[in-house]
């Protein structure tokens, strides 16, 4: 797959994931938020919970799950840590979530995927 097609597919998956979160009463605070140590696909809030969300789109559920390995989770955690001062409020629960997007299925939201 060309890099350009992969980029478009990734953007579509992030848009779908953002809508999925909105349907579950989350507010999207940021999309593709860049830091010196990495990028966060979505920053979302629901009540006192602040979630830094990694979105993975693949052809199957198994491929999507394998796409989010420990190395990538560490990068997301480092980027989230850099963004906490910008988005967090006193008393917030902060977590890292993942949303897996697979053709023909509803997005799968996994809460608190990183226990770092």
C-alpha cells in the first residue's frame, strides 16, 4: 500500500473513531496533536476522565491488535505525558485508550490500554 493511501486511511479511521467517541458522550479536545516525542491521534474528555487515544486501522481485528505493540504504546505514553499540562484539570483521571477500526465492524474502544 502506498504511503499516501495509508495516510488517507489513517485519517478516515481517526474521523470514524472521533465520531464513535462523540456518540458515547466524549468531547474531542484535539486531533493529531504533535509533541517533540510523538503524536496523539485523539485527545478526548468525558466528565473527569481525560483520554489520550491511539487509533489503529487494519484489515482484520488480529492485525489491528498486533499493530499496537509495547514500543508504540511507550511513544504514546511519552507524548501524553508531554500534553497533560495542556489538557488536564485538577482531579482528572488520565488514561491512554485505543480504538481499533476494522472494515465491516463497529470500532472497538479499549479503555486504559497502557498500565506503564
